[in-house]
C-alpha cells in the first residue's frame, strides 16, 4: 500500500475512521458490539495502520472499542484523535475550545484508549459562523492560546504531532508560523471542495490532508457523493462500487491525501480498503480521463448544484457546505448557544460558552 508521512509515522493512504462504530447518532453502544470489534480487527488484518477517533464519539464508545479490539497496539499503528468538542446527556455536540478543555480532552483520550502517546491529535476548531462545520473567522487570541496548549502537550510527550481540523487557510498560516503541523482534517469530497485552498497549502508544505466525509457522511440520507450520477456510472463501468469510485477519486487528487472512511461493516471496510489500484477512466459523458476535475465539470444536479460547480461564485449561492454541512456535522441538534457568530461580536456581547457536561457523565 502506498504510504505518506503522518508526523513520525508513515501510514498507508487508506486508513479507518471510527465515527460509525458507536450507536445511531454517534451516541451510545453499537447496535452490534461484536461486529464493531470485528471491523477494527479486520482493519489491522488488511494492513490499515491509521485509525481516526475522538473521545466524543459515543462519547467514550469508539475509544473503548478500539482499546478492547486492538490493545496492545501494533507499533506501527497511528492512533489519531481530536479535541475541541464535547457531548451532553442528550448527545448534543458542544464546543470545548478553551486550552484546559483541550488538555483534558487529550488526557481523556489517552486514558480511554489506554495509550501512552497518540500519533497526532487534531485541534478541532468549532466554527464561529452559522454553519458550525465551517471555520469562520479566526479568533486570534483564542487560537494562539489553543496552539500553546497543543504545543505543550506535544512537548510533554502526550502526543507525537499536532493536527488541525475544520480550519481556514488563515488558521493554517498562523499555526505554521508557530509550530509544525502534521495533518489537517477538513470536510472534503468530490462534491464539496470548499477546503481546496487549505488542501493545496497542505500539499505545498508536505502536510497530510485527511478529508472527513469522503463518502458524503452518514448524516445525509440522500447521499450526494454515493448517489452522484457520474460516480454511479463510473462504478458500473469499472465493476466497482460507488464508494470505491468516490474514494479512488479522493486518493487521486494528490499524494498527501490520507483516507479515513467510516464504516460499521466489515464488508464495506474491505471494499473501502481495496481502492488503491483503481484507475478512473471515463465519466458519464464518455470522456477519457484520470483527472478528478472531470467530476466537477458536470452540469449541476438540483440537489448538488453548488458542489458540482467549478466557480467559487456559484458555490457561494448554493454551496456544498450548505447542502452537506448544515444537515451533516454537527447535525441539527447543535446547541443554540453555539449558533450565530459569537467570535465576531464585540467581546462584551459574546455569548458565554456553555460549560462542558463531561464530568456529569458516568465514566467507564
Ligand atoms: N474532524 C472532524 O470534525 C470529523 C468530522 C466527521 C468525521 N470525522 C472522521 O472522518 C471519518 C469519515 O467520516 P464519516 O464516517 O463521518 O463519513 P464517511 O466516511 O463520508 O461516510 C460514512 C458513511 O458511509 C457509509 N459507508 C462506508 N463505506 C461504505 C461502502 N463501501 N458502501 C456504502 N456505504 C458505505 C457508512 O455506512 P456503514 O456504516 O453502513 O458502512 C456511513 O453511513 C469519521 O469516521 C471520523 O473518524 C472527522
């Protein structure tokens, strides 16, 4: 399998995202515990050595499954997590963005995974705009303090590398002025390329770009990626599945792409891992190409008008983010306290961040 550096690790370009392992809504235990364990163990058998997780998947559940299935961990396994979010008793997704929250998140991850050190931890920036999946404006003062907390954790050996997630180009530039960044995790797939400038900067700096929602996520019932006509036609032509085409497309964009498709199924895991050798040949229009851009030049469908448009101007109107992200992650139950643009309001008028509810939850 082709590899790419992830900080001190060299990982296969196809990894695994653990967000689909907990129960529905990324909450509570899996519907089928043994199946979840089997997925993780099969991932290692298939040669996967990059697993993405988060304390707030479940919460606790994804990490505990990983520990149960894989501990003691293979030496070459890069366990990557993220901090900056939290869940309440109802499963609402809460921001936990203060430096103390980040530190606590790192320590919680280490404890529930029973790991001494994580290959990388992503600082998951929670958006300041109406769309919590988009990074919004940089809160420079807070971001500096967040970076200091992450640098301290790395310098103390809790994490091997610092990653960033859901960031803008400005976040990346500020961070790179201060320290090494080993990976960036932003939403990106063949119908949502809002993060292309960040992606390009990562490529330029040799930073792994780890797209989340490579298959369009589990949050959209009418999946715009797997249901894309060009994807379906290419799949039929090559005798592959739409998921494999979508993943092969994402891999083909640049060598610094590290995939972490999420699944709760061994069959899907096996499919998703067998994509490295797929050569995209034709689109539904019959043009021979291996260039992923082909998918973006198709006439926009009503459902995916923004995502398929090549022009930033049209993206602004019917954009992929509004289609995908607003109904995706975090889903509609994002707390009212995080909506709006608290960081863009004058400090005196900023909403107070809700306290985290972590401590109220029973810990395993
Ligand atoms: N940094 C962040 O803020 C952030 C946000 C979201 C996710 N992530 C990470 O990114 C990873 C990937 O994102 P994601 O899991 O949300 O979405 P995704 O990988 O785009 O899609 C997952 C969905 O695709 C389905 N699926 C997987 N393989 C399939 C196949 N071969 N055929 C048909 N359907 C298939 C899954 O269902 P089945 O379970 O039935 O296979 C699930 O519904 C996550 O697992 C997580 O680790 C990070």
